[in-house]
């Protein structure tokens, strides 16, 4: 399922065009009928032969209603830019294209309406001007279809252009964390409280337990409807109405969010990336942020010397997520001044001096940028917690793998931090461990997770541990193990020495390589050093390279690599290993 959203200057015929396309009048308010001007968002749908039913959102064109325009444009998959032939490209045409670009709408179709009012020569001239205006936007190659809602000329061609463009779009994301930004809440007799919006990132099912943010209201979905049809589940990227159980309409409003598995974070201060700037914004200036179907005043301040990384300090708590797009206007929601996306739902002043800030500012991958910024703001964040912040955990994991591959971040057990921060922590713990101390004391002193301290102390041998004294029988056995070299010993061959072997493993004199292979600790250390030396000039290690480094056969090299991974010396990704 896909959603089309109109865009364009006031009185350019957006609502009339929708009626010509669908037979549905999207103006639903009495005031809109009286003034013959769209004030709020309206809705319709169209059936396209090779696509199916497609939702349509109609937005107001007047500059006073830019908030409503952003509300309607949020969640659409394709823009229908409407330009009147007798007016041409106007101010709100320009503003609406800005909004579509900021929100990351991938494609648009341009409808040149009211061609029945102008001459063929005028049409040619306006078409040329439209192409010139689009050339500097992401929509330089958008199809432009002359048409008339009055005569019907060009309407079929417009439907075909929409159909062709939709076929080129990527499939909407089908995740497992569906959400819906509420744009309307009302009461229906027999159904109770109903909310509408565009469902994204998964499917809601009848009887699903949901949460309504920011109120944290827990409730259940009684009914689901789309385009006047009852459904058992919502589709992905579809205009959806949800009838809710036991919720009063008065407790809901536009801007609230429906979630099944919450990944939104409540914040009063976040880090953001500015992708579009149309007016100069002074440091600490108050702006209005339009995000989802909500709006909130925020203080805007540049981070460090980089104009495209900013801090947004909200007047009231706001729910958002990393990578979520927003539009910035002057207070009052009139003039569009900038736009971008959320990098991190938190902000730390230390980011100003972080050497990775420049890389974030120059980064093009939105998910990788957001993940890296979140890690910078939250050192030693549990990986599981980081993934939960994103709507699509699979894409988050891919971004983290790329960041690890590029040595930007380091994984320590279940935690992740920037490689720079990790190296600083190692140096700090190295210095602190010179005096007599324990891992618990180090963790408490530096406010670090114990697992992180334990990993670093163990890997870098920061706290020397005296090995437990062993007797003559153990020494004899160890000598035998050492003489065996990489052939090692198989515990099954020494059933009477099981307790002795367990003790030597516990005291780290022996190392378990595989369930039927145990090496002397000196042998393991020797061959581990061969492997680790590879990473002095390489980022990755293949099995073949490991065999060449050590001279070991596959019979021994695979268990050795697995044992090194168990000790957090290396990590496997696909067919290669990397240094932890």
C-alpha cells in the first residue's frame, strides 16, 4: 500500500483535482465549503489497475496552515505537486517542495492544472519554468502532466504517471514496530473513540494491545478500518482508522502517537542534523519544530563550529526517535526556515570536542550517523538498548557493523562505545590500576559498567594475578601438555585426571580450545600472538590468512579462532574475523 500527498499553492486546484481523480470531495469541514479553501487535511483514495488501492492526503496550500500541510505530508510515499497553469510557480509551491524534500519523500508527480484557462503557448512557457525550478531539487526528473479538473483532459495521463512512479518506489518498510501519528480523533456511534493516521513500519491487528504517547495510556484496538472497509489488520503505509477500547476522545489530540512496541524516547534536549537551511538562524533562537503530526517550540543552538549539527532544547517534552525527519519554522508555524532529522534523542556537551563530530557532519548515511551520534552521547551503551531506539533494528545492526568495520566503534561484550572513547578508557584504567585496586573499585570510581572494566582489565592484563600454586603432579601433567604442542590433550584420554585438568583450566595454566582439545597456556599465547600480529596492518582476517600466519591446518585453526573469540580477542563477521 502507498500514500499520495498533494502539495502546492493555495487555490491551485488540489482538492478539485482529487475529486476529478477519485470522485471524492476531500474538503470535510463546513468552513472549507464556505470559504472554498482547504484549511485542514482531507482524505480520499484511488484504485490504480496495477497497484491497487492507494491512499490520498489533501493538504492546505495557504501559508497560515503550514503546520497542517506538514501533518498531511508526514508519512506519504509520493508527492502530487499541483501547479495552476494561469498562476505558475508560486511561493507556497516552493515551500511545499521544501517540505517534501526535507521529509525525504523520494518522488513526485507534477500536475499542471487549469490548462482550460490558458493558451497552448502559455502552457509551454509554464512547463519550461517548472522544469527550471525543479532542476535544483531532488525532483529534477519528475513527470509533469498538463490536465484540467473541469474538462477531464489529462486526468487519465495523470493516473498513469502516478502508477508508473509508484512502481519505481521501494517497498514500504515492513518492520515489527508499527506506529501511527494521530492526525484526527473523534467519536463514532457504536465504535467509540476513533483515531486516524498513516500506519507505518508494520501492521496493527484487531485486539492488539497498544500504548498512546505521550500519556502512556494502555488500551486495545477494537476495530480497524481503511477507506470505509473493515479490516483485521492494517497495511503498511496506509491511511488507517483505529477504534480504541475504553479511551475518551477528550484525552487524545493531534500529535499523539500510537505504538505497539515503543521505540520513541521522551526528550527535552536532542542532537539534530540540518539537511536544509533557508534562513539564517541565530544561536539560541526560538523556533517551532514540526515532527510527525506534532509541533513544539525549541531553542536552536549550533554544536561547536559546525552549522549542520545543532542542539534542539524543547520547551515541553517531546517523543521522537533517531533518524526522524522534522521541519523548522519561525514560531507560529508560518515561514519554513530549515529542516533535518534527529541524530540522537539526547545531547551531551562533550560532543562539541569529540573528533567524530566532523565525520558525523559529513556523513551521508542517516542511520549510521544517528547510531554513531547516539553512541557518542551515551558512552558504553548496551547494544540491546541502542537497537531498541530505532524503528528498524535490522538496519541499525547493519549500520553498527559498518561502523565497526571502519573502526569507529568498539564492542565490549554487550556494550558499545566509540573506539576513541575505548582507547581513552584503556589508558585511564591502565594508570589507575598501577596502584593496588580491584575491578569493582575501578568500575565504581569511573562510573563504568563492571563488565566493561572486567573485559579491559582482562584483555590488557592491567591487574596482575598471581597464578595459584600447583603441586608436582600438576607440573608433570603440564609438561606433557606443553610437549604435545598444538596437538594438545583430549580430556577423554585422561578420565582419572579430570579434577586435575579442571583445576589447571581454572588457574589458566591450560586453555580449552575445543571440547576435545586443550592446549598449554603458553602454546595458546604463542599462536594467539601470531594471529593478533596480523591486525597491526590489516582490519580483517580470513581463515586462509590465519592458516598462513600460524602454519596450522584447518583442524586446529578453526578451534583456535573460536577460542580467541570466546576470550574477546577477535570477533567473527561472516567469513572474516576482526580485532575486538
